[in-house]
């Protein structure tokens, strides 16, 4: 109320007059009361207006709040929608990338499948080629093994035969040396005869092996009979001097032919020298001449073109035709003449061979040639 009085100028003035004039104060107080009542009456609509303003303000505030909240909500919703859109875009991109990844994987799988197919085809082709090469090498190796199983023994046999032939050749040279340098006729005969026997045994063993290989298809009885036949043939052919059929059946090699003919000729020369010793001692020489003739006949069958053999054969026939036993026996006069004629024939052949081979082995051929001419003159 003081406030209201302060605000009203009439009430202020009445308060001043109350101290000056009390009656006037009462009048003024009434007037002021009326004014206050009027003022109160006037203030009621103002307060109502103020309250209305406040309500409006509240409503506006509420509206503002609601609008701000709605704006916030809308901003939140817009943010959510943006986030959702972004997430949707991310999901779409991820799905697209996933699809592309799957497509790439599918392409890779298809490419891998194609590559695997080509790789499998390549492996199969390589394996086929390698298998063919392996089997080809296997066949070659088996063939080499088969050939080596047959060839090396043959080579070993050939090498062994060469060594044996060289040993026989060395022994024959020693036998010839015993007679030429040391006049050891018996030793020379023994050595040369052993070489001849060794050559015959070697040839006969080779023939037996060949016959055994050829007879592998026969039954056991046939094989036993064949083995017995071959053993009998071996026993026959190793006995010197040999028969014509035995010499032919030996199937001698060139080296064996040379060794055998030379060794037989060496044995014959030894017997011829023994016959000359017997003649010097006035002993019958027919036995040694007959032995020499048999060995020379074998040598002549083996190599009829050897001038030394032909010359020795001529000498043997000459000695047989002029031996004392042949001359003393009148029944053998015709045979003596035949021996001399055969001697002349063989000596002529030896001289002809030596003339045609004058360039080879000059010194030895010259000695044989001179001896053949001398014996031919005697005949």
C-alpha cells in the first residue's frame, strides 16, 4: 500500500496536509481510499493482463521449448537419418564390394579350375612321356644287360683265348729254340707236342660248348647221349696224330690253325732229326720217319700252303724212299719209287710257294728254299 501511495500524487499530497490540517487529512484520506479502490479496480484488469501476458509468455516459452525440442528432435532425426543413410550407403558399398569380391573369387575359382585342369593335363602328359621314356630306358637297360651278359663273357672268352694263344705261341717258340740252338731234339719234341695237344683240347672244348648250346632244347636223355658222344669225340681228337675227320671237326680258328700246323711240323722235324741220328748210328730209322710222316700229314691237311711243311713232307718221303729197310726189301721197291716221286712233287710245290712269297720272311724262306733245292737234287 505504501507503494501504491507513493505512486499516487494525491495521496502524497494528503499526507503532507495531514500534518498541517487534520480535517483535510480525513477528506484526503477518503479521497485517497476511493482512489485506491479505483486504483485497485484499475489494477485488477492489469494484473489479469499481466497474468495473461505471463501465460502467453509461458505458452510462448512452451511453444519455444516445444519448437526447440522439436527442432532438436528434428535435428536428431535428421542426424539419425543421415547416419542411417550413411550406414545404408556403407552397407550397400560393402555389399557391392562383397559381391565384387565374390565375383573376383568366383573368377579366381574359375581361373584356378581352368589352371588346375591345364595343370592336370600337363601333369598327365608329362607323366605319360616320362613313363614312355622310363619304359624305353628300361628296355634299353634290359637290352644292354642282356648284351652285357652275353658280350662280356664272350669278350672275356676272347681275351682268355688270346692269352692262351699267346702262351701257346711262346711255348712253341721255346720248343723250336730248343732244337735250333741247343739241339735238344727230345725236349723240342715234347714241348711242340704239348702245344699241339693243348690247341686240339682248346678247339675241342669250344666245339663242345657250341654243341651244348645248340642242344639245350633236347631232353635229358638226348643231352646225356650227346655229352657222351662229345666226350668220346674229345678223347679221340686229343690223341695225336689226328685223323682227317677229327681235324675237320675241330673247326679251328686262324690262330689255332697256325699254332697247330707249326707245332705238328715241329714234332715232325724232331722225329726227322731223330731218324738222322739213327741213320748215323746205323740203326733203322723207319719208326721215326713214319711218326714224322703222320705228323706232317696232319700239318699238311691243316695248312697245305706252308712251304716249310711241304719241304719237310718232301724230305720225309725222300728218306722213306731211300731208307735201308725199304731198299733191302724187294717188295717195297715200288713203294720206294712212289715215295721218291711224292718227294719230288712236294719239293717242287715248296719251291714254287717260296718263289711266289720271296718278299716275306727272307732269311727263313731262303734257308727252306735252299734245303728244298738240295733235297730235290738228291731225289
